[in-house]
C-alpha cells in the first residue's frame, strides 16, 4: 500500500514538473518572439521612425536657408528697369522671404531708366507674399533731382505701389527747410510726400552757389561710388 502511494505521488510530481516546464517554455517563447517582432518592425520602418524623421526635418530646415554674398536684384516693368537692389549678404528662406542683415542700397529708376532716387537701409526683411521690404534700424532716401533727403528709423517700401510709409519719426531735409514729424506716406523717390504729424519746421540758411555746387559734386561722387 505504501509503495503504491509512493508511485502515485511520484507520478503526480512528474506531471507537475512537466506542466511547469511547459509554462516556463511558453512564457519564454512568447516574450522572445515579441522582442524579435519589434526589432524586425523597427528595422523595416527605418526613416519612418520618429528619431529619423526629426533628423531629416532638421537637415531639411538647415537646407532651407540659402546665404549669398554680393548680390544685385533687378526689378523691371515692360522691359524697363525700375529698381536695383545691392546687398553684401542675403539669406533666403524656402517661402522666398529674404533677410538682408547688413542692409541694402537701392536705386530707383524713372521711365527713361535714369536714377531718380536712392535708398540706404541698415537691416531689411523682404516679405514675399506682400512684396514689401520692411526696413529696421535706419533708412535714408535721397531724391537725385532736388537732393531732398528722408531719414527714419523704420520704413516699409512697397514694390508694387512704388511707395514708402512709416509710423515712426521722420525727418525730411530740403534746400530750404527741415521738417520733423511722425508718420509718412510718400513716393519711393520723395517726388511727393505727406507727413502726418509735423512737430517741427526749421528753415535752412541758403548756401552760396559755390557751396551748393560743392555739395552736388560730393553727392554725385557718392552715387557713382
């Protein structure tokens, strides 16, 4: 009887051992299989993985910035030059906006392709969708016919309308008077202008003919240079 019990217990232990081995093997196999599946999936995804996508975007964003040195842009209408923009450095984005970190020098032309005015600016952003130039830091426009001068810390030049405007302080110097005010709307060459809030008017002592000729000579040399 005792021997029979021992045999029965032994068989039960063997069954339990086999069942335990089966469970352990099953768990290990499932875990290992999942790891291999995940690894295989990650390998197949490659560039679609989040890390790789971010890397590609970063590289793409760097490529979107194009820096060029010593550039001249020309605007024309009906085959005639309207304006020339000279810049030491330009940085162009993918949306065609352009940054001029060292400013620009612009020449405005009349219908006979003769320079009618110039614009100097210290820091400029070109907004492509509006076709405007936003000038920051400082701006100076000179009319080459009468030598009138506009100075302002900020200015917007609209290429389509050929006008400039600002809400900032402005100074216009003519041969007879210096006007100080705030806010302006004008032709790009100052052939016509409106100051919205004139805050000062200073008469300028007329120069002698020799002094005026000397001034014109210096101005013309600066244009040629």
